[in-house]
C-alpha cells in the first residue's frame, strides 16, 4: 500500500509488526514493514485475533496501526477471539470487510 498509489483503501487481515525473530539474520531495512508503515496514507481496516502468536496483540497490532500514516479517523482495528486464523469469526470478517468497502466506495451497482 505504501508504494502503490492506485490503492484507495486497505484491509489488513491478521497483520501487525513482525516482532518475532524468524530468521538467523535480521530483516533487511528495504523489506522491513516498519519502514513502510508511515508511508501508508489510505484508509485501513485491520482485523486480528486477540491471541495471535505471530502478531501478538500488545506488541504488534496496535503499534502497527499507530505507525500507519493514515489519519486516525480513517483507520479501524477490529479484534476477534482467536489466534492467527479467522476460525470462528469468518462470517464477521466477511461482513466487516464488505461494510468497510461499501463505506469507502459505495454499495455495488446492480
């Protein structure tokens, strides 16, 4: 989203700042998301599981949302019960995602 101006909104599903060391070497700065977050200015809906082990709530999810360059009134974070999966809340995920898109682009034309 930071590099593509044609994207007018974004939906981040099960995302956040990567705070776990997954490799023996650190992530190069040119591909580290923390260096791109402030360049994202489009409206963003972020949907996560509260108990996500890959993107932990406290250290990964709200910090990414705060770093986004999107104005505060144009970003939303929804947290559902569960982990790094939409199991148990897929219907809510779909509803919230479609509502977000309808709000940003209007309802689909028939």
